[in-house]
């Protein structure tokens, strides 16, 4: 222990969440009778995790000064949830043996996240083996409970291993055997099922993947038809059989098949009902015509095979197809767009099929859907690009719009949700600023504000931690922040017509 140096800290135990910052003030005092120069070092932590406001100080006898230690561990699996002991070491440049140390403990809190992949998503046979891949992207060990469930309760599932455990940063594969009840004869049975992985540790929701299993009948349909025709031919005769086949057994001819609605937009987790109506040549409904429903991508939207009920799973666009069973009739389809979970509840939804230019109550040019004014335009705005942007989506959302008016230019973030399905129409020229999404983080400031930054390009000030967290969630999913009509100037205030993220 050095008799000429005194080192103290506000707190020796620091608690932090990965991706966030924690700091403490360290005091260094010169107890010697001469002017001293002291070097401050930290031992025991990754150098990329921390910074010291000063690494060297010069002090007169009896004087003291402070340096601030800021620790920002990255939000990755390498920032393991555990205690990290480290030491602050202060040494005199005059005498190498004159050293004082101060022990610290950094408590890293756990965060939980994982990725799930299921392949193949469609198989054929009485049973099939699939591979479920689990990747632990959090910083703490995750144990999972596995479950399989089909809509009709006619499938069974086996998992190997049954209760997988995945370490932080690791990926394992689980063998999933799906077995479906095999029909005796007729059409193959198409089972749509859900495989769910539920973490037993941490406050985290389960994740699911959807797949399909086509199980062929024990007796092929052509065998039943051949036997039936043979028996009828022997007993009744070919002439009687042909008459029955023509007048009694011939299926009613379908002239029209309509699916409604043709376009559906859902948010993750929402459900909707599709209907398929068959009609004959006179326009009469044929209510007894069975319909088989399929989806182009069950990982985006799941549809019940016989009921037409759609459930949104993950962001994307799928085609839901209705096919008449035992009828040679062209299938009909509907498009389902699944929107991501919104990071803000401050949103204006609109009908993208009805957007047009209009005039607001104060005689300003707006883009509207006839019910909501979506964008208010001003002289000099890029009206073509603005309309292109609005037409792409079906919702305009904000973060920080409740900030004081004087701070709104710096604090408000705007983004767009939902795909309208409209093709074509490019924003040109694009005005975008790329940033490092993997390095986005928020930090508090001495004035009580919060900063969203990637360390270089992206820098946005928010007026509350809640808004900053929502902005971080948005920015971490994208890689560019873009603008329309950024050069527009109104009075002495330069502003943006709108922002969007890509």
C-alpha cells in the first residue's frame, strides 16, 4: 500500500446491462510532500469496454482530482452475465514501486434472446424428420421446452434432445420427428403444424415455426375407383353404370370460385378469416364444395387447411391459395401482408389504395386517403417522392412526438410501417445516411436527455429514456436513415418533410 497516494471511488460495485453505460467517479490524492505525476490504469476488463476521462494527472502536495470511469459492454453474447472483478491501479511516475490499487466488481445483468430456424418446412410421408436450429444470441444460458401442435390434433412429435440447453453464443440442432395420422383412402392428408421452443429461463416469449406434412392414404384413390368400377360393371352392366355415373355421380360443374378478401394486412400475432365461395353457371352458390387452403410460406402466415383462418407469424408477404377438392378448377388466391410489431403506438393508419393529393382545412396541399391527412406538403417539397413513399406503406408512426415543440426537431423520429403491395415507383434521388446498426446504443447526458448513436454517423437526441429505448429498437433493425425534401426551408428553420428507414 502506497503511503503517498490515496485512491477512492463513489462506488466499488457497478451493475450494468449489456449495451448500456455505467460510470463512477474516482478520486486520486497526492499525500506526498512533493509535486507528483500519477498514471491511472484499469486491469481486468476488455479495453474496448471502458474509457477513463484522464489517464494521467499532476498534483501538488495534498491536492486531489477526479477521473470518470465509463463502462459500456457491448450487447452481444460475449458480454456474459456474471461478475467481473477488476482493479484501478494508480502509480507514481517518480517511483515505480509507489502504487495504490482499488478493487471493483462489475455485475453484468442477463439479457435473453434467441433465433429459431426449422427445415424443411414441407415434407411428404407418414413421418418426417426435420432439423430445428436454436441459436442463443443472449448472454446467459437458455434451457428450452419443446412442443409440437397441429390444428386437428392428429399429429405426434418427438424431439432429440427433448430439453435442449444452449450456452451464450452457441447454436445447436434438435431433430424433430413429425408423424401424422394416415388416412385409409382418398386424398392425401395435409397437416399444418406449429413447433414451439419456450425458454425456461429469463423473461422471454416463446418462438414458433410452422410447417406442413402431407401424408398419403394407405389405399391410393385410383385403387378404390378401379375396384368400384369393376364391381358395378359385373353386377349392373356397363350401360347401367354409365347412366348412374352421368346422372347420379357426376359432380356439379363449378363455373366460378371467389376468394375474399383478396388483400389482407395483419400485424404479427393477429388473425383473419378468408372465405371461398363456389358458384355454378347460373350464379347459384354451391355450399357443399370442399376447399383446401395452403400458404406459400407458413413461417410468415399460417392458414388452417380446411377453415381458411389465417394467423400472422412474422413480417413478410404470402399468397394464400384456395383449391377445390376433387375438381379440375383453377385455384384462387389472396395476398396477406404481415406487418412487424410497431415500436411506437403513436401511428396514423391509412388505406394505401385510396391515397391522393388533396387540400387541408387551412388550404395547404396534403396527401390523404379521404379520411386521414397523412402528409402536409409545402411549397418546394418533392411531391413525387412524397407520394411514392406514402403509397408503399399503410401507416406513419412517430417516436418522441410528445416532446416540447421547441425540442421536437431534434427529438422526433418518424418511420413507416406495413407494405401496401404496390410495385414500382422509386424514390429518386435517394437521400440516405448509412450507419452501423450493430453498434447502436443509447446514453444519458448531463442535461437529462438521451442520445441514440452508433458512435460515428448516427446521432439523435431524445427527451426521455422511454423514447430512446423505442428509437434504439427501430434503429437496430435497419441500416440507413433517409429523408425526403431535406433541403426544404421554411422561414429561418430548416426541416425535413419526412424520414424513413431502410
